[in-house]
């Protein structure tokens, strides 16, 4: 993953993103997606600039950012574990994998470990319903996950 530009470049880069969306109808979500693509999260420092450009309140903007779990308010960890919480995986024992992931990492959904090593996110179907429980680690989808397999996966990335 390329290193995101430093926040020192924020005003310039954000200005370009806002200019790119100036003619866009309903530009807020596209802007937030572009900001997150640029920095890996939506930096707090960007909020007043975006709010000013779109003539909305900071509270309104914060409400949108926090409503959509796709938007991160802090940088993600070096690794990303997504655990399927959808019905088919739950029927195949996914709840135990969910509980084990949170317990092993010591964090809850949408959180990152204190070392910055791992972010844990729920996901709702990875397309492996017949071979669940399924997880995705750094973009790699893994089927038939149980607690032992989860431990092995976490050991691979030393999370
Ligand atoms: S329900 Fe988990 S992969 Fe489809």
C-alpha cells in the first residue's frame, strides 16, 4: 500500500479534490471517498475545510462521517481483518470466530489494536457462504475458519 501523503500537504490536495467535485451534484460522499482514498482515513483537519466548501455545519459533516462505517476517522492498522457476520457464516459457527477475533485482538469492531498492527471490521458476505465461516485478511479471503485457523492467520502477521 503506498504511503499516504503527509497531512502537511492536506490543504493543497484537499483543494484539488474539492475542485474536482465542484460541478458534482451531491458531492459530499464522493469527496469523502476521495479523501479516504488519499489518506486512508478522513483526517479531522479536513473536516472544517470540507464543511466550509460545501456550506454545511461541522456537526452535519461529522454526522455523515460517523454514520457510514466505510469512513475511517483514524488511520487503519498495518493489517486489516474482516470477519463475515452474515447469516450463512453464522449458521456455520461464525459467531465463535467473531468472538475469538475480538478476544485475541482485544478490540471491538471498527477498532485498531494499540500497536497499530490490526484493524478489525465486520463484513456481510465474502461470497464463500457454503464454506464459511469466512474472513478476509489483508484482502485474502479464507474459508472454513475456526479458532485455530484464526490463530494461525493472526500469527502469520504477528498481530
Ligand atoms: S455469509 Fe459469510 S461468506 Fe457469505
